[in-house]
C-alpha cells in the first residue's frame, strides 16, 4: 500500500477506483454479456438442433434441455376393467338430480376415449425412452453451456432496472465526490463552492425525501405487493449517500480557491441537476405532490434498456479517446491543405458517423471535442470558430442510423418507424451540413493554400496504411456477429457491438506500442494511457463521471417534463389551429424552448406524451414532426441559457483554452467575440427553418421524395 497525493493506493489503484471503477466496469461488461447473450443463445439452440436432433426418432434438442420425467399414466391399462370401473362409478353416484339431467353413460364412447388416452400414454412413454436413449454425455455438456447463457440472458432481461440503479448509484456518488456535475460556470471562489455544495445538499435532500415518501406512503400505503422493492431501497440509499457527500463538501474547504467572490456569478455554478431538482420540487411540493420527483424520475427504469445502452455508448466514446483513430484519420485529410472552413466541414461530416453510433450529441463532444478543436485551431482558424466547431461536432449525426434517440422515439410513437425516421434524417443531415459550409465560406478571412495534387494524393494514400487495420478490425467484428451469431449491426444491436469493436481496437492500439511523446502531443489535456490496463481503467473512470452527470441530468429532466405536463400548458393549444403554417411555427419555437432546458431523452418522453398528439391532430405528418423535433433540440442544445453542448465543450477543452479564445478577439466586433455562440445558433436555426417549412412541402409527397432520395443514395 502506498500514498500518493494524499490518496491511498493499493495495487496501483486508488480507493475510488476499487469502489467505483472496478464495479462499474463489471456492470458494463455484464451488460455487454447480457446483450450478446440472446444472440449467442439463439445460435446455441440452432447448433444443438443440428448436432443432437434426431429426425429418425423424432427427438429434437429442445426436448433434451431438461431431464425428462416419467409420465404418471399407465401404458398397459386394462381397457375392459377401466370401462367397467367408470360405469360402476356412474351408477353409484349419490347425486339425486344426476338422473334428471344426464344421459346414461355410453360404454362404447368410454372405451373409445380410454383407448385414445392409452395410445397417447404409450406415445409419451415411448418419447421419454427415445429422449433418454439420445441423452449422451455430449448432450449434457452442451446443454450446460446453453442453459448457462440462457440463465444470464434471463437474469439480465428481468433485472435491467436493478443493473441501472446499481450502476447509477456508484456513478452518481463518484460524480458528486469529484464535483463533476454539469454547470454553466465551474466553481472557483469560496462563494462558488459554497453555493455549489449548498444547492447539492438541498437537491439531494429533496430527492431523498420524495423517494422515501413515494415508497412509504404511496407504494406501501396502496396495499399492493411491490414487485422489486430493492430498486426503491437502492434509490433511497443513493440519495442518502449523495446528501451526506454534499453536506461534507459544504463544510470542507477546497484545496484551491480564487479571490473575487461574487454571489451573482456563484449562482451560475449550481449544477443543472440540482437546479432541475429544486425547481421541480418547488412545483410538486407546492401541490402537495411529495412523491412527484420520485415518480417522474423513476420513469427511467421503464426504459432501463435504453439508458443501459446509453452507458455502453458513453463507454465506447471514452474508449475511442484512448485510441489513435481520430488522429490517424486526420492524417489522411491534412495533405490536401484545405482551408480552415472546408476542413471543419469535412470533420463535421466525418463526426456525424460516430455521433450516430454513440447515441447522443453530447457523448461525441466529450469523446472527440478537444481533438476537433485542436485540429481546426491548428489549421489557422480563429479559436472562437474552432470552439464553435467542437460544440457542433455532435449536432449533425443525431438524425442518422443507428442513433439511440430515434430508437426511443419509435418505441414511444407507433405512428413512425426507425426506418422512416432514418430515411428522412439523411435529408436533414445534408441540409444542416450544407448550411454550415455556406456560412463558413461566407465568413472566410484567410485565403487557403493550394496543395499539389500529386503530393497530396501520395501522402493521403500513405496515411491510409496505418489506419487500415482499424477498418479491418471493425469489418471483422461486424461480420463475426453477422455470420457467427446471425446478427446484423443496426440501431438495436449497435450498443452491444460498438463497445466490442472499440475494445478490440484498444487492444490492437496498445499492442502497437504508441510512442509516449505522440500520445501526449495528440491529447495534452488527457494523456492517452500507453498500457492496455491503463487505457481501460482511464476510459472506465471517465465513463463513470459522465454516466453520473448525464444520466442523473436526464432523470431530473424527466421530472421537469412532469412539471410541464402537470401545468397543462398544452391544454391551451387548440387541437386545430386552423392554419398549418401557424401550427408549424408554434410547435417549432415550443420545441426549441424545450431543447434549451431539457436533455434529449427526457425531452422526447415529454414531447411524446404532450406535444406530439396535438401536432398530429393539426395535420403535421408524424415523420416530419419528429424531424422538426430533432433539429429544434439540437438548436436548443447550442443555445443559451443552458447550451449543453457548449458546456461539454468547455469541460473537454479546459478553462485556459476558453480564456485564450476570448482574449484573441477582445478587440474585434460583437460577432467575432461571441462567434462560438452565434455561428452554431445561426446555422442550426436556418436549418430548422428549412426542415420545418421546406419539410412540410416535401411531406405532401413524402413517398415519392423518399424513394428518389433512397435511390440516389443507393439505400
């Protein structure tokens, strides 16, 4: 045991890693195993049938999955004796009314029935003998493996909420201990820390009380048996732990603080999670609905599979940070010496694919936002422009396959399918990316250097060599699932397959022995770990912080949605506004407002329950409506007062970079001083206008437009 930086270290791990990182990694791996278990179990059943099924005897493998029991019937039954027994039983009946309503028993019918039963009994006994004859040691060994996978899969499907609350408890406690919750401004002064911790104490105490009240007064008070009370126990325990941690933070003095206390600025340090909890509690408690916070927040357990998949996506994003994939891809682009604006456009196009595969825009900003910023800034672009690019790096791929958000939309709204939404999403993606390129070129200040075509081509082809193994690994894993497990990679299987791909890539990357100076130079803000164990540990540590911050924020966002739903705001919107363009305009601005204050998953749940039915009633095509929703949400995530993707960008690039970007343009015009805010908002707002009003025109002939688009793209 050793002590380093006042932290106890045992076997090269801190106490925090032993009690948080290791258990969460186990839960993530278990979630992967459970997700793969159904695929493997299906293949094992097919293998069992092919290897042990016997068509000649009529014995199939599923009959041998358990030891057969001997039937309790008699295959050697004496028919004559049985017929006489039934006739005697009928004659001896002591029911005085039997003779009034029942016909006399028919011996021939009784005999026929007994003969049929005897034949069926003999067949059952014969089948047991045939099964026992085929029950070889090989069958029993294979059966043990197959039923083990079935047990794992069955356990996972029945206990997903339990896995989620366990993972969330550990991650939320870790995030609270490390003060990793998302806020508009990081705490720097003593007042900042006091306000931050005080808000966390109040928020967690309110959540603790609401969870206790819900369990004790609502669930137990109902008199109905609680299906899985362990989830309620863990939820109450989680908020009790968070409250204790927050109280400890409130009274302890931070290791480093700055001067210049300002209470107004300190309010900006309140975590969004705490702000949502306090404001929601104010509304619920004011209506004497003390269980409201717990009830609405508990809705995440109804979609436990979605949020477990989100945790896997976050892990995949953090694993991506531990590889050289992004840097090696950029080596292919650099020789062409594109202008900063064109390079940024190419990067955003490329970023759309991993954004779609990481489930939500914020996750990609966390995983690769710093790399995007660094590359755009190094190309000669303004730092404010580079920050805008980093914030937008996760904004364009949320409409593409296999984004998890669209899976949730389709699950909650039977009017649309994932195939339809992904098809229209391609058009939305083309619109937003083109608008970004047009605005960027319009604002271009520095003429670009022209690259020599021959040299650029040779350098790009040379750069393909080191990146090609990563493509090969991805293809091999995808085809292994396809041919070995009969599973295609799509929006439903991507949460399981993608982490496997990234884990394989991390193993390969660390076997290549990347030079240390390259790792530091590529990502000085968070040095990549050179060893496999170090990379996995670092990726998991980062994952825990983001699970605790993002999923807790999403859970409280559902509570905010509950407040909005109970306020019956939508009741004031007529079911028929009389004009489709007026309806489109009202819903467009309403959805942007929701995106400004809520996370995507909580917002989708709210919109599905309240806004969508009224939009459909006003004649808005359901597919078109959800394209408006996604575009409006992305605009909301980039817009003040919250601007979640901007906050995540600040987290990954660091305060020093933000200060340097502000200093670079302090003497320039208003636009350039606030370019990182203005450019994303303008681009996404123009895109939203096109999607809203242009999309309506297209939705009138949606089938013809979709068919032509699919034909053009070869889909």
